[in-house]
C-alpha cells in the first residue's frame, strides 16, 4: 500500500522564494492532516497543481514546503445523462476534456498547457481562447470540495445546475489562487459538444478598420474563438500554424493573423463560415489551431519575458491593442470575449536587469531601465482599469517583479481583502504574499 | 432612542420617505412568505446611494438592525424585518442610469423593475435575460440578492451570469464598488459572492448588468403527456440529445385544471396529465433540426400530442399556462406554499413520485409547475392556514420533500433563497465546517450581523464565535 503522503526533495522557484520539499497527499484525509500539522506549527506552504503558472504571483513570504495535488487525481463521477462530472483537483484538464468528449459532452474549460490541472484552473480562474462561449471558470463550477488552512474539510455548492443554498462560496474560491483553501475536487457542468466544428485561419491587414470589422464578425452566433494576433512590427507573432496556403514571406510582413473556430449545427456553421471566408479571405486551418495558439502565447520564452492579460469592454479593445503594441509587446486578442494577452522581451534574456528590453522597436536603440518599463506597464494597467477593465501580469522578470503588483487591486477593497484572508487563514500558511493586496 | 433614530431618518429622506404609522407598516410585515410576519420600526425609502449610506450610519448610531427590501416578492422571508429593525426599501431608486448598447450592458439602480429594464432596451435589440415569473414586480436589487432565475435559466443562466459590477453600501455605512464592466474583478470575486447573499452583506445601490441580444428566431412547443413522470423522462432525453432549449418547463394536471378555470385559461386539454413547454431560440437555420430532436425525444416517451406555436399570439397563449400558474392556484385554496428545491435532472421522475407520495400521505393537495430543464422543482401545496392541523402537515411534508431532494443529490433551494424559511434546514445540505466558511464571508462584510440579521446561516449551539458579543443582532429570535 502506498503511504498517504509521498514526499520528495525537489526545488521549486517562485517569485520571492523557493521550496525544497514537495508533499503529495494521496487522499483528502492525508491532506487534511498535513495542513492541520502545518497550521499548528504556523508553517506556510506553496500549493501546486500542474505547475504551469506558479510564476504568476507576487513575492511569497517564507515557505516551508510545497503541497502538490497531483496524486489526488481522477474522475469520480461522470453522468452522461446529466451532463455533469466530478473530478479531483489533480486531474489534468486535457484528460478530462477527452473523457467527456467520448460521450458527446464538452468541458467548458480550455486553459492552455498540457499539464494544467482542474484545481489550478479553478484557483487561477484561467480561461482559454473560447471564453466567449465558455464564459468564466466559475460558470462551469457547480460545487467544490476544499481543505481549509486549519485542515478542516469543507464543501460548497453541489452537483445540480441551479442552486442558491447559502452563499455562493464557489465564486469566492474560484480565482483566489489557493489563498483561502486547497481545492480537492469539483463538480463541473458540461455542455453538449457542437455537432459541427470548423477552424479557419488567415492573415489580414492590421489597420483599425479591419480590426473593427473582425470585432463585429466575432459576434456571429457560431463563433467559439476569434483570435487576432499581431506583433509591433507586423511580423508573425504567435505562429498558430493556420496552415495558410500563402508563402511565408507573404505572410510575414505587416499583417495580423486570424484564427477562428466555429461550432454548432451544420447549417448555422456553414452560414457563418461562408460570411467569414468572404469578408476576410480565411481558409481552412489545423483543427487544433486554437488550442495550439493558446499554448503558444502562454509560454515565456526567456527569463526576461513579460506577459500580461487584460479584459476590457469591446469598444475599448482597439485602444488597448494600440497602446500595448506601442509599448513594444505582441498581442493576441480573443475578440469575442474582449481578452487581450500580450508578451514581449524574449530577446533580452541574457542581459542583466538593468537592460531589459521589450519589442523590436527598442532593440536598436538604448534599452530603457526597469523603472521606465515598469512605468509603461503600469500606465497600460491604468488605461485598462479606467476603461472598465482589468489587467494582470502572467509573468515578469525579477527586476520588474519588485516594482509591479501582479494582480492590481480594486480601490477601496483592501480592508475587506485583508479581513477575509485573516478569517480564512489567520496564520497565513496558504500561499502567503502571493495574491492580491498582500494576501 | 427609537424616536431619535426616526427623527434622524426623516432628516435624511424627508417625511414622505419615512413610514412609521401602523397602517403604513402593515404591508411591510412580510414579503411573499406570508407566514410569521414581523412589523418593522419604520420603513425608509431612499432615492440615492448617499441616503442609503446615511440611513445605515444612523441605524448603527442608534444600535438598530436594518433590512434591505425591493418589491417584497421574495418567497423565503429574506426581506422580513426583525423586531425593532428598519426596512430600507429601494423601490424609489428606480432609474436606469446608463445603457451602453455597443458593449451590451446597462447601469441601473436596484429598484428598477426587472421587466421594465427589458422593455427599456428592447428597441436596441437587447434584453435582460433573467426572467423570474414575478418579473412584472420584482426589482433588480432583489434579483441580485436572491440570484434569481426564471424559465430561461436553462440556456441563459441565473442573475449571477448577468451581473458585471456592483456598488454596495457596506453594513458600516461605507460605499464600495466591485467588479468591472468587463465582467472580471481584480483579486477576489466579491461580485460573485455578493450575488445571492440575500441582503446580508450590505445594500446594493447600483448594478451593472449584461444585456443580451434578442434571439433572431424563437419556436415554442407545447407537448402533452399522460403523466408528469413521462414528461420528466422526455426532459432527460432532450438533455441527452445535445439540444439546449431556452426553456423546458412542466405544468402538471392539477395546475392545468386551475389555470383553465381561471382568467389565465390557455385552452389546454384537460385530458393531459402534464404539459411540457419547450422553447427554442437562435438562428432560424438551426431551429428546424432542433425541433426534430425535441419531437423524437417526446415521441420516444409516448407523448399525446405536440403543438408548435404558429404566431406570437399562440406563443403567448402557451406561456400563459406557465406564467399564470401561481395566480391561478390562488383559486385552489386560501393559501399556497410554494416550495423550491433542485435535484439532478435524471432523478426528476423518481423524486416527483416521492413528492406525490409524501403529500398524499399527509392528505395535502399538491400542484407542480417547475423548471424541469434545471431540475428545479416547485411543489406547491394548497392549504388553509386557519386550520392549524393542516398547517402543521404542510410544514412536516415540506421538510420531508426537502429531505427527499437532498437524498437524491439535490439542494433545498434553486432560486427562492434560504432567508428565514430554510435557515434551519441548511444542515440538511451543509456540515458545521461548511457553514463556518459561510460565516467567515458574512463576518468579513457584516461582522456584528446588523444588516439583515438572522437570515441564511443557522445559529448553532456548537458554534463558538470568537467574540460572542459581536453576534448580538442574531440573538433576536426569528420566529
Ligand atoms: C501555456 C500556458 C498558457 C496559459 N495561458 C493562459 C491564458 O491565456 N489565460 C489565463 O487565464 N491563464 C493562462 N495560463 C495559466 C494557466 O492555464 C493556469 O494558471 C492553469 O490553469 C494553472 O494550472 P496548474 O494546474 O498548472 O496550476 P499551478 O501552476 O500549479 O498553480 C497555479 C496557481 O493555483 C494554485 N493552485 C494550484 N492547484 C490548486 C488547488 N488544488 N487548490 C488551490 N490552489 C491551487 C497555485 O498555488 C498557484 O497559485 C496559461 C498557462 C500555460 C502553461
Ligand atoms: C408569483 C411569484 C413568482 C416568482 N417566480 C420566481 C422565479 O421564477 N424565479 C425566481 O428566482 N424567483 C421567483 N420569485 C421570487 C422573487 O420574486 C424573487 O426572489 C425576486 O428576486 C425578489 O425580488 P424583490 O425585489 O421582490 O425582493 P424582496 O422580496 O424585497 O427581497 C428579496 C431579498 O433581497 C434583499 N434585497 C432586496 N433589495 C436589496 C438591495 N438593494 N440590496 C441588498 N439586498 C436586497 C432582501 O433583503 C431580501 O433578502 C417569485 C415570486 C412570486 C411571488
């Protein structure tokens, strides 16, 4: 019989610190006992799932070890007649998607990364390119089981699709980055798999008029993902591999790349497809293009890389796009959902913190200092928030991490945030310091 | 002291905005849950956020509790006053502040009536999707507090899926904003936690809601079955078929009889044991295929007949059977207990049989009209409260119904909320640790319980609060 907790020596580096030991509880009781023990000793832990996004955090306070959910994995209940599934936190999202697809259902979660887990996706509220139809992570979560900071085993919500029995605690836990409790399992709502699915791609002029036309086109009923990708110079930014028949040189210069996924009834998809092909000269693309693009844009290419994700109302998207490009970052925009992801700084990895660079525009001239870069990025956040949106950083080089809060903060909510954390985790043992407002 | 607080409230909202005479207060003794009424000390009718904040501060200074209220259509007693509390009624905060058609959202005050919002944006090709059957009267503030649903929840989701941002007067009188027009929050999702909190975390004074494009085409089907179990089975087949109807509603024989005998008469045949209303919407090109799938599902369960609405008038007639149900049931008995519970959809046939058995055993008249596609049951029990024995049987049967739903994997409320009605049934679903987590959320916003005391969370002998004095407001017995 395997021990209830497997432990190993392993070094995990995260912003502000590191751990050198990882505990893997194999059942909920073991996790509960482990946390109760840490709680008694006031020893803080780093919670990890698939480890795809541990860098997305503010600087951690002192940590004793990591607790990994990877041994708490598997699908416990899948009811094809009901369209719900229960999975343990360590279950890889991709495996879950495949399992339910076999019965005609679709998991409305498509975060990037092959290793990404159910628990990590819920903890980080990570959405993928299909957010315009899938909605937010919380929309898929019917109920959760968690272990609290003191080891208490709790649940919230349920397994039914409609429920107002008490506070909607699942909303609070979803996107709380493991600072209020450790997710051990989730009831998730499924949606029927579309009868027909089509993926299209192509390159278009990168001007405001085309962008606006694409933004409107993304509202068509069967559009599941409509991604506009563009670099500051107009060269290929993310290489989704749209399988475009045009030559590489043709595609490379001064254009934006479109990847579109349609889904629904045959006739409706055919109708939208025809309209899109006519409007943007799109051609058939790799069926996996959307997921590959999602993965591609989320990979930090170097230690100096900067990544961010913003969400704004549709009419503000173009202004944000232009400001982001002007800051030297490449953008990839989910037009229907109003989500912009951006990255840059890939070429500057070897250089020290004092000479961070982003984008090609600056590569010739003198490199701005970290301070100036930080100011630029914070100005982008200010612009986003002022226009009714949010912006968080996916990753930041060390020199910037000291100057920028990864998550930002809703003005006026700090006292509530501090009070909430104090009530759920008074000894600050769950991911301390990593989330918003010092939680 | 009481006189002092009322004088202060008058200063804030003017004499006309502050009701204190017994005759005026009578209508505010309860909401849609008419059992165990309680008279408030006063009812104040603010028109601005600043007034709400000033009212809350005045209540705090006087040490009296306060209870937010919208239109008072709630069915779980969420807007019931407690002894010596002030009701803050938001119905005069009824302005639509902004409609942003391009970004498909609107900013409204909490007292805007649900149906009026949809009417106001219809010319823009938009509507506000959550459509509780009470939508002609209930307010957006009440909807937010209850996370209300409606017949079209199956496809469009409940209120929580349509609230982007909120302004809240906290129980300490401070004013904060949560969320953003983009629908996301920076940090914790407080918007998600406030929706459905039944007025216990503060008073919502402004709501930014999502607006939805009116679908290009709608088809409404009326399907007749021998009995309600057959209709439920057909619902199961529809769910499995991959079609997501906008609505899947069931009306049973007793309800049909009541409707047909009332002003809502929809011309339904009294030979049917149950009616299933199916609404499909979307692109015109998709609907023919979906209708075929629904037909197949219903025929497989040997339905009696399928009618498809030929025009808008007929569509309205089909819906009358559903929307007029509660009003019509008023004919069956002096009182109606509207229950609300949810079960996994595939368990509907079995649970409905159990519910009928329970009511038969207690000798009670049961009528069912419910959101079948969501598994959301509304067993309605007709009774006469003047008969204490019957009232006792209604309460006992109600508890057994909830227990049966929980045993089937369900929960004790799908849209009407916990309020005072189901507070002491929370243990059927949640353990002490689960409730402790809910208390932590409440205490973050409402540490001494002054805002809507005694709702949702049961007080327990076992629970030792860190500061026993702090829960003073909850010590007031409720019923
Ligand atoms: C290639 C790639 C692209 C990405 N693109 C996007 C994107 O476009 N949009 C987006 O929103 N995100 C994006 N992400 C983020 C990523 O998808 C999510 O953060 C991911 O779901 C995290 O899953 P994980 O299992 O790897 O978690 P980890 O990386 O292990 O953990 C992520 C966070 O969640 C916490 N956590 C993990 N498991 C639990 C648990 N069981 N209980 C409580 N807390 C827990 C951790 O402490 C940590 O703070 C991307 C990631 C990758 C690798
Ligand atoms: C005939 C009938 C049919 C119904 N059908 C449905 C249905 O289909 N679906 C459904 O979900 N419900 C239904 N209901 C229940 C009820 O209409 C809803 O719960 C509705 O949202 C209540 O709104 P209200 O304005 O009447 O709120 P009230 O009853 O006044 O208050 C309800 C709760 O909200 C709180 N509240 C009110 N305003 C605020 C505010 N501004 N800030 C904070 N808290 C506030 C109160 O404290 C209370 O806890 C029905 C009721 C009736 C009578």
